């Protein structure tokens, strides 16, 4: 058992590091494009784009019907019987047909409803584009999940790079031809997703029959039913801040806030690398449940990596933004430590969430997500409406802390484990103190004292982190 645990831990860390390096490299290049977009678009434009992207992200899980997660759970047993390809292709066709019908109905008849929820953002053309982006996004999500469960890491990396290239190529081309810049940006994303979905469709069709059988729908649909509302509610939790803010603050403030979130989304990329490797590691364990020591090491490793990434962005990213970005974007720097801390908690939820997914605890996931949505709605309509951006930060932090606690409690019931809460608590306290210091230093502005303190903060937090990983690499892997 110890040798097996060491092998799983080493495999998890090595593969996460290799795939994560590719994703971070793609994200780094994407940041360069972000600076280009900042010179073309205003914060007000990004406010409209943020709402439209939120709409497509909320709709996509419902269009997916939760079947991609059901396939992830059933893949091992169906592929052992030689029916994995048929399972994937049949469920993919069902979700695609349902998504097409839903998006067509929304496009034709949904304008009054969207106008009621988002009175400040026109349905035509922005939210209509968002509806069809959600269609192609749902296809990409399904295909991405299939590639992950098949453990085709190289193909996943290639498609991540292709998504980045296609989206930015279309966006830059359309920004050159259209005067309505948010429209051009959203259309570029739509075109990129549409082309990318063709590659994911090919991946899903691999090994399936040309005439899918309804016999492969019963169990996936049964497993997927609780996932549909859970997926939608989870995305609502992620985007409810901008849905509320767009009606209660000016677009400039919302645009700056969402750009700070976009910078901190590098944590989403790191977590995606962990997820890609983590799920195959779990389903190769006995009964789909990982060893306790594997869990302990993974929790500590993930938290350390995410925390040091946030601090590096806060101390080293601010001078870069002030140097390269237009001055109208400089006020967003003060949001980075707080938004980064919130994104850390949000992304750390993936560990208990995947433990629930591996143990088929679908109903628990739905309960946890529903409770989190209720908490999020209460906080946002109480604090965000009254205090604007500051209220949104407090509401987001409270929402993700509650979400993590609920997911962890339910995961503990499904997969009892003794985790290093003392070590994690100490790490979080140190991180919170460092993030608060970063926020204070950033508030000093681009003065000589402020710049010197940013450099000192970077040296005191990130350099020791690099030394720690260099010295403990052998212990981490073995």
C-alpha cells in the first residue's frame, strides 16, 4: 500500500506540473493579448462582455444535461465491456439535440425574459450571441470531459492551445472590422467556439456507432438528473456578482472588477491541470476512492501552489500592469489581492468536489450547490446592492467559504478521511496576512515607497516559495 500511495502521489504531481506548465504558458500569452485588448476596448465594453460571458457560462451546464459528468462516472465500467465509445456518442448526440432546441427557443422568444433580468444590457445583439455561444460551449465541455476521462493528456493540451489561438484570432480580426467593439469581441468568441466544437465532436464520435442506441441512455440520464441543476447553480454562484453589479454600479467599475477577476483566473488554469490528472488518478484507485495519504499531500500541495500564485500576481503583477496597461485600467490593481484570495478558495473547492464525483454522490453535490446558491443570493442582494464592489467582494468570499465547507462535510460522509486542517489553517493565516499587506502596499500607489515595498513583498513571499519547492522536490515526489 505505501508503494502504491507513493506512485499515485508522484504521478499526480508530475503530470499536474507538466500539463499545468502548458496551460500556464497559454495563459501567459493570453495575458499579452489582454494588454492589447485594454488598448482597444474601454472598461465599459468589458462590463457588457462580462455579462454576456456569464450568461453563456450559466446556460452551458444545462444544455450539457449533466451527461458529460455521468459519462465520466460510467466510462470505466462501460469501456471494460467494450461499450465506452457507444456510451459517449449516444449521450453526446442527445445533449446536442436538446441544446440546439433550447437555444433556438431562447433566441426566438427569450428577449423579454433577458430584458427583465438585465435591463442595462441589450438582448440583441449581445445576449443573443451569448445564447449561441453557450450552445457551442456545451459541446466543448462535453468533449473536454470525454478526453479527460480517456486520459488523453496530450490531445487535451493541444485543444487548449487551439482554443486560445482560434478565439484570439477571430476576436482581433473582427475588432478591426466592426465599430461596435463588444459585439466584435463576442462574435469572435462565438466563431472560435463553433470551430473548436467540431474537433470535440470528432473526439466524441471516435469508437461510437453511426446509429446510436437508446440502450445507452438509461443509466447516464438517471445519474445526470441531479447534475443539471447543480451545474447551473454552480455557474450562477460564479457569476451572480456581475449579474447584480451590472444593475447597481456604473459600467466602468464593473469592467475594472471583471478584469481583475480575469487576471486572477490563472488559478482556474492551474486547477484545470489538477482536475485533468486528478480524476484519472482517482478512478484508477480501488473502488474509486483515493488513499488518505494521497489526499493529505494533494490538499497541501494544491493550497501552497495556489497561494503562492496569488501572492506573486499581487506583488509582481501590479508593476507590470502600471507599466503596460493604459492608465484607465490602473485602479483595478487594488482589487487583485482580495480577488486572488477569493479565487483561491473557489478553486480549492475542486478537491472535495472531485471526491464527491468519484464516489457518485450526485445528490449531495446538488444539495451543497443549492445551499451555496441560497447563501450567495442572500449575501449579494444584501451587501452588493448596498455597498457595490466592496459588498461583492465580501459576498463572494462568504459564498466560496460556505461552498467549501458544505462540499467538504458531504465529501467526508462519502469518503471519510483525516485531513491536515491544522497545517492548512496555519497556511491560510499566513496567506491572509501577506495578502492584506499586499493590498496596503498597492493602495500607496506608484510611488517610490510603494514600488520598493512591492519588490520587498515579492522577495519575502515568492523567492522562499521557489526555494522551498526546489529543496523539497524529492520529498514531494517520493
